[in-house]
């Protein structure tokens, strides 16, 4: 049996050029960052500081110009696009501010669609787990309701159920409460935290809300991840 990796996420000496202003490059840089197994971490800082860029790099949705990113001891840069997609589907779950639900499908179907990329292929087992997860997030009476007929908070609950449907070891959340009113945001945040504890998965969450961030065991200040550098320094 393969030993479990020490860290869910390891980032080392990563650099990514995000664009150019005049003769200077806008560069994202991070020297060392790790997330332990089952650890819950909040990424904090103002807009444009690099929080979402870090999240996208960890997800493999962007590739750094230099450096190494490992998720569950797997080097993402060593995977082909197809293998990266498979690895992402089996290892990571995602929650977005805008929910990203499919409007023509019910809540149950939205959760089941994401399960096609998981470890099991039985449609019956997919339906059973999807229904159980929707019940867990308080939507047992909304299984067959389409997103347009759900409240904003209910849509995010569907997104949470979808994100954990494949039993990921890492949940990535990008401003998951940003579109919600304060009361609903608090409820959804606690649900995400509790579900991650129950599912024993690490959580990496981008948030502007310091009150919510402080309820997680660890906060990371991302304000200095992005800066302006002379082009010669970027190439050196």
C-alpha cells in the first residue's frame, strides 16, 4: 500500500508572468507554501493580490513559468493534459462564487454530472451518493429542482454537494460566499467547513471576509504575491 503524502499541497519557488505595464512585468511569485492533509487554510488579501492565481496554479488550471507544484505528492507539471484532467477530477473538488451549475439540469443531475470523472462508474451508485449529499446540505426536498428555481444560497449548497461528490482529498473554494448575503454566507461557510471535516479533505479557500477567514485554523496573507519587476529580472 502506498504511503500517504505528508502534504495535500506543496508549492516551491513558483513564478508566473501575468502581463506587462510599460517596461515592467507583473509577476506572481511564491517561494514556499504547503497545506497539510485535512488542513483548512484561508487565503486572504485585497483584489488582485494573487489569491485566485495561487488557487488556479494548485488546481493545474494555470502552469507556472518556473517552479514546482505537487498535489498529493504528484508533480502537476509532469502530467499530460488528459492525465491532469483525470487527476483533478479524482483528487480535487471546486466551489466557485458564481456556482457554475447547468441550468437545464436538476440539482441531482448537476451533482451526478461531475461524478463521471470520479473513481466509480456505476450510475446507480452515483445517484445514491448524489441524493445523500444533497440531503446532507439540506436540499432533500429540492433534488429535482432546476437552478433557476433555487435561491442563491441553495445553488451554492448544490455546488458544495457537487464539489465533494467524488470524495476529493483537496477542496478548492474561490470566494464561495462572495455572492451571498451575510447570514447566508455564514451558513454556507460553516457547511463547507463541516463537510470538509466529515469528508476528511483539505480545504484551501480564497476569501475577502476576514471574519470567516479567522474561523479557519490558518490564514495566509497573500498581499505581496504579485509585484512589478524589470523584464531583465524576470528572465534572470
